[in-house]
C-alpha cells in the first residue's frame, strides 16, 4: 500500500466479490452493503444486466473517441434528456467533470450577457468534487486548505437560505448562476425545507441566472424520483449526475435545457473517454433495470421502511438527535460524537459511512428486499446501541 499516494485513510478490509446487496472480503466474511461505494452501485453488485451489457460491449468495441458519431451515446443522451426535462447532454467520467462542465456553461452564460467576471453562487457544507473549480465550489474549508490559490468566480451563501441569495442578487451584478445540491450528501444528508428550490428558481428567473443542480449523488432514482428536483415543481436549467448512472462504470453527465443547452460549441469542451461505448452500455443497462424493476418507486418505499424502522429501533436513546432521509439517502444524527461506528459496522457485517463521528450515512441499493432492508435496520441500530456508554 505504500506505493499509493496517501489520499485515503483506508479501512483494513478488501472485498473480492459481491452479489446484490452482499459483498465478501478476502477472508470469506460477508457484509450487507448499505453504502454501495457511495451511492454508486444502486442496483447492487454484479447485477446481471449491467454485467452482460459491459461484457457484450467489451467484446464488440470499447472506445473510438468523440471524433466520431456514437449512436449508443446519442441514444443515452435522448433517454437522459427525456428523464430530466433537459434538451442536451455532455458526457464526462465523474461527478466533478460533470460539474466542471456546468461551471463552464455558467461562465459562457454570464459572458454572453456581458458580465466580464461571471460568478456562481454556491452554498456552505456543499460538495461538488476535487478538481480545482469544483473544490472551490465545495463548502468545506478543510478540503480546500493548502490548495490556494482557489479559483475566482464563486460567492457563498448558507444552504437552505434563499433570503441570503436574494441579498447577493441585490448586491452583485456579476452573478450568472446558482449551483446547489437538492439534498446535500457528503456533509450528512442535509434536506432543505420544501420550497427551497422553488425560491431559488424564482430568484434565478428574476435575475437571468441559471439554476444548476448537482444531482451527482441524489440522481438516478436514489431519492424516490429519477432526479430529486422532481419532488418539487421546479425545473433547473442545468443538472449534473454521475454516481449511480453506471453502477460502478465511471460516467458523468451534464444536462442542460434552453439557452444553456446551446452554449457549448465545437472547441469549447471535451473529454477523451467521456461517454464512450462501455460507459454508455452500462448506463443503458442501469436505466433499463430501473424502469423494468420499478426501482424509483421502490427506493421511496425502502427509504420510508428503513427510516421508520431506525426511528423505532432507536427510540428512547437520548443520544439520537434525528433519523432523516429522502428515499435511500438516510442519516442518523447523534447529539454527541461516537467514534468507531464504521469499524463496529464491519464487525457486525454491515458497510456504513460516518461523517465526523456524529452522523451515520446510509446509501443502500435501490433493489433491497424487505428482509434486507429490515436487516439494515437491525444491524445499524445494533451498531449504534452497541456503542452506548
Ligand atoms: C461525489 C460527488 C461529487 C464528485 O463526484 P466524483 O465522481 O467523485 O468526481 C460531486 N457532487 C456531489 C453532490 C457528490 O456527491
């Protein structure tokens, strides 16, 4: 492991295979995966439809580049624009790349409106990626520290606070767009008030800004709609997604509508690998499966089952501040730091994530059985209760 740059504090376990919601480590121990590689494997591990699509494509043609027509990519763009209400798609390989495309669109939009230094409003506790622009957009000083100079062109507002964005609009004629997560994932499943996105939409409309939603984590059915904004009446101008789209094959996409969809012209942006055959084959299989197995509705039902179950199982423990969720983005927030929860999870055979020792985050697969969902509840509550002092 010493040959790897030291970017991750890795857990001392390595997985060798998986099936559905179960993964097996190199010692033969099995675990229930309530994290899915951070909202990536929404269909679970080794899903047969994805495996077949990827394997068939690998035996046919992996890559030719975006210098040539690719009907499989055009067809994926058509499906994603239909699902999102957008008009056009640009494919990259990750969430950060999808957001980079969005930020570049915002700058073109601002320049076109005569703004010399267009700025994007972003929020506290946001996460948009690790590239320089997306790191600058990210609302986490710890992640940014040491990487100065950060980029120009961002203004920060508190999350879930349209009044401050209104004030920024009044004070700052340089703004071209707002970039926000409909539910903040990395900072601990923070769900804004109903009406937040609609309020941002109204401010964007009043000022000629683009409303850009980062659905890298919330997209692809995870919250109980294909995109999380579809819980509201609000339609953004730009949407990005990545994580769950390829079920583990790297793919990211920036979708846009109206004028925002027409801004990129040849030479403006590109990606060698973006939207190549293998990534598109995987994403088509993911969309096919989400549709044929009704997984969007299922995610909503499972989320309610798990949140209700955890609420019951943990009732009476006064260290619990809140159990919350939007579909299968679920958090248990504690009143006090409880270290060691992730390792306690490994010992009890469940993969979970902890944010700062006070928030347990769950991002389980969209196709859990009811029994597996109940087992997630049982094991997670045992992990938390087992830590009782
Ligand atoms: C994970 C994440 C990203 C970054 O995606 P990468 O694929 O790691 O670049 C961006 N935005 C949100 C909301 C995310 O959850």
